[in-house]
C-alpha cells in the first residue's frame, strides 16, 4: 500500500513533473490528494479542550487544565487519523486503504452541490465502497468492472472531482 506525501491534489501529467509510486512498483503517479480536515474542523480541538476546562475548573484548576490538554490532544489525533488519500497511478487506483488495478476501473462521474446529497442518499447502493469526509463536499463515483467483485462502484469525497474523472478517462 502506498502512502502519498502531498497535502493536496498534485496532478502529474507532465512527464517531467511525474513522480514514481512510493510503493516501489515503478508506476507513474497521475493524481494524488490527501483528504485532510478543513481548517474549521480544527476548531473542534479548541472547543473540546475548552469544554473540559470549563467542566472541571470548579473542581480543580490543575486537573481541568490537564483534562483540557488530553481532550484537545485526543481530538487532534482523531482528526489526523481520519485523513485518507486518493492516489491514481498508471497501474492502480487507491482510495484510503482500498486499492484496485486500473484495468478494473470503469467510468467516473463527478458530483457537486445537491447532486452529492442524491448520490450519497437515495441512489446509494449499500454494496458500494464509501470514503466520505464531512469537510469535503464534492464526490466522485468510480465504477468497478471486476466481474468477481460485488462492489458496483467506489464513492469518495474529493476536492477535485472533475480532475479525477479526467485522469481516469485517459487510456491506461
């Protein structure tokens, strides 16, 4: 499993800029995105610490301060742990921990706004692989064509759904 190093989308169509897959397979990375929490989600860290401080301050100020640090630290760790990646190479597609060979990747569709609610709600197939992030609105639906895989498609949050559709539309 490869772990991308970039903190944002980094399309690499230009062969001079393209880098090799960190997995050592020699595959060229065509697109890479880390789905990190939005800046406003980090306000939860501050809020969690503040709630612990206010709740425990009447009992003991030292304990309240320690609890605030522990609560804020735990929330920060949870936000960092929830980060997932999308990596497209000329050989595979990886979303979070899931990976599939490009030969089994079908058509991709980008969704924004009200369409997101529709594909994440009433139209959602329970067999689909889902990778949602609360702070990332747009999604892309990627059809899976593997005849032995019961998963009809992958549905993932992304900040650049049209770019993913473009990269996956290119011949392998």
